[in-house]
C-alpha cells in the first residue's frame, strides 16, 4: 500500500494551506491555476506569484454587484490585476470593510476569455476554508506543484468532494444531565474530511419508530454563549431543549456552521457591515457570500446514523424542511419556534421573514 494522499486528505490540506497563505495548484486536463486566498496573502508571496505571469483577482458575482462590475462568467468575476497593484488594492476589492470610505475602486478590467471552471473551484474551495471568497490566481504549468511541493487537486477531484456531504462517524457519547432534562446524552460525530465535529443532544429516550421532536441548530457563538441580543439563536436553543424536556424526549443537533455557514470571522465582518446600515442579507452579499451557505444534509445524515427517519421539526426555516425531505428524512410536522425577539434584533428577524422566507 502506497503512502500517497487521498483526495479527501489533499482537500483538507488545501484548506489549511489557503488559511496560511500557502499557494494551492488546481488543474484540469489542459490548464493549471495557482491560487492564494487574498485574506492570507503576504507581500512576499504576491511578488513571487507576479513573477509567474499575469495575475487575476477572482471574486463572486455577489461581490461584483457591490463593485458595480459585470460578472461575465455568471457566478464569478475575473479581474486583471494591474502591474503596480499591491495588497491594499487587492484587499480593498475583496473586503467590503471600507467600501463606504473608499467607494471608487476602478476602473477594473474584467476578463471574459477562456474557461472559468478552475476559478470557480478556487472560490468554492476558499469558501469551504472558510475565508473571504476572493483569490489571486495565475496560470502555470502542472509540474509546478511537484517542483514546489505544493498541494494539488484536479477539477474532477474537487467538485465531487465539494458537492457531497462528508460522511460522519460517531466518536464518543456520554450522559450529561441538563437544566432542561435530567436524562440527557451528548453524541460527538466527526466528518471524514477533517471538518468541524457536530453534536447530537439526545433528550430522554426518543422512540425511533415515531417522528422525533427535533431541532437543527447552527452554532452561534455570539448568541448561544455570549447572549447576544442581535439574534434569536440563544433563546431558540434553550427553548427547543426546554420543549423536548417538557415532552420527555427529543434530539437537538448542534451543527458547527457558524454565521449561516460563513464562519465566525466572516460573521463579525457581516456584523460590522450591519452597523453601517446594511441588513443581514445585504451584508452577506457585500462580503461575496449567498444569503445562506449552510448544508443541512449534515443534520439528515446524523439523524439516519442515530436511527431516526421521521421528525417533528422545530423550525421557522422552510429551507431546513426542504433539505430534510430531499435527504430522505420525513418531516411529519413543522413545529414553530418563536422566542427571543428584542428591540436590537427586530429588523434582523423581519429581514429573515421578508428575504429568506422564514415562516410565522
């Protein structure tokens, strides 16, 4: 048996490399693209990459909307990096923090020739890191990866891995008495792709043959831990556990998909934009993300792993219901969960209803 790395292992290494500012090489049958995340790019690395050829800045179409620049590739924008442009120029285009102070960033020369599949994969990989969806790219020869000992991935490897939900495996479980229920048990599940672990909190002894009262709760450090008044996450978490305790059984899945799947650092960037007057959806778009980047198939996989096939889902989010059904979990009932409205989050909740379709 050889010691070569599998696709999953190289994907995990690629995410770590991008976070550290180390280049990653993406290739298909004809082309190869060396990429570095703008967020972690250094001056020295920028100089080295410039020596390999003309640089491109790759952004999402959402970010292009803010920059008022046509995204000729549909879902992404490729911009020629001027010869004298440095890190400040790149970061000003990638990060909306100073958009209001420095609104004029052009003129930009958009690129529209040649295939964009590798650029698209670069953005998807960077999102999964999770970093700002912005990369500096340069076309190179495929043998550069071996010469420089770089992590390399082919397009046929990347997309299937990004499209699938990584299999989850139980790691450990133990009894944890809780305020909501004396009989509680916490299960830790770990994905094969090296991503964050997820947790299943089992209240009582739920019957696997009946629809279980269930909640898919995405991690919210600010709401769950700090008691932030900007969202309703903390109250929802505790109300769901309390309802399960009152009924005597239930399962709460605590999914590590902070900030609707964009990570805590990007969530704080979004909060900063909200302080400038943008709503939660607008803030995500200005950063280059979609409204919601979460993957609720993770929840379906955990439920199946634990022997559940049908749920009474505590949610106001129709997307969760649709994803459960698409993943083969029957939603026998939608149980509304309305708690935690404050003066500070009233506009946020109104935006979720108006723009994200959250149910009454």
